[in-house]
């Protein structure tokens, strides 16, 4: 059965008949072992070749920030807006959670249930191809807090041919420090949260065998590394990125959310632009568009320590003083 399917797949790829390949694989979904073997075959032989970069129609739209909480307004807005306009299926979820769902279906003998940074660096294309194939008829909006990276053998965190666009929400390190100080009740712990990174494995999903938890670490790195990785001009241009200051989401909500929709549309997801829906979302969610209450102002010593988290000219350039 495997060899018969492979012959068909080779023929379909020769003629760029991608829809037939997806349908053929979907027919095998109930046979986990065969589905996975066929996916591994097309992943290793075809999916990373430039001539097949149009294999997937449903590319990722990424919403990223150092603190995942800062992606919530955009995720909520897009979920509301898309559901108002579109009839097809969409997925709105954290990237690691979407990945865990796909990995939970892999045959047990092929499963790596703990995805640390090294596995992400070596297999990120495999993971994202698997997600897109599992959900080939759905558009995916995924949020995450990972730092962008490029590794040997053309491996990277995300891929141009699998990405519609990304949005990186710029949050002020001063605001984050205050948030973490409130959370941890300690200025040392708050600074540590900005300056250091400790790899943490988080459980997301049980494997279908019920024998394993799928655990994934997010590769957030420290604030400076994370921030610089996504604001890099090459990364922005190659992955159709848009930088969104958190301040703009709060202060210029309408304009910012409209620009975001135009950016998605310009990059190939054909959504209608409806200003009334944007207005409706802002009106019905006024609680989201308010600043966090700061329990105390920062001392000069604290401001100085936080200033060292990013280069001074970058703090100025992106208006992150407050």
C-alpha cells in the first residue's frame, strides 16, 4: 500500500498536482502509521524544494511578543474579525499547542515527546509542514514568544514559504519590568525575567497512546535577543513582518488594527476590509484597551538597570522609554 501511494505521489508532484496529494493523504488519516510514513516521504523528498514552495495554501500568520500576554488583543481581534467575515475554518492558538496536537497523533515508535531547543532547531520545518498538512483546509493564526533563529542546513524558526506574515508586538522593557515586579514581588526576579532565559519544558497534550505527555520549550531567550531577532530588517523583509508598538494598539487602536488587516490582505489572505467590525470590536472590548495600572513609579536606579536591557538608541528609536 505504501509503495502504491508513493508512485501516485511522485506522479502528482511531477505535475504539481498538490490538491490530489493532500486528498490522498487525508484518506489515510485513520491509518496513523501509513499517514505518517507518507508525510515523512513527501517532507524528505519534496516539501523543502523551492519548486514546491506553493504546496501549501494555508500559510501561518504569526503573532509574536516577548510576553505572550501582549499578543492577546491582536489574537482576540483577529478571531472576532475573521469569524465575522469568513466561512472557512481557522485555527487561533498558541504555536506550541498546535504543534503538540499534531505530534500527539504520530505513531508512538516515531515520537519524540520532548521538544527542546535542539529538536526545534533541527526539525522546525518538519513540525510546520506536519501542522499545515494536518490542517490543510484551515488558515492558522499562531501566537508565540520564541526568538527568531537561523541554524545550519537552512533550518530556522519559521520559513518564508510557510508564512503569510508576522506581527511582532513591541512592549516597553520598563512596562514589562513593572509587570514582573508585581507578579514576583521582587525587583531581582523581575530583572532576571528580562535578562536571562532558562529552558522550560511545558506539557501541552497527551499522546493518543496515553503513555506520553507532549512537552515543548518555547525558546524565548532574553528580552534583548528576542527583540533584536524580530526587529532585524532582513527578518522583517523576508518574512513580511510588521512591528506593532503595544502603545499604538492602546492609543491608536482603530488605525493600528486596520493596518494589520491590510498587511494580511496584501500578503495573500483575501479578507474583506470592514471598518465597522473594527469599531465594534474596540467598543465591545474597551477593558482590553486600557493601560496596566502601575503600582509605583520606577526609581532612577531601576530605570538605569532596565535601560541596560536594550541599547539606548533602540529604546529611543522604538519609543520604549515609557
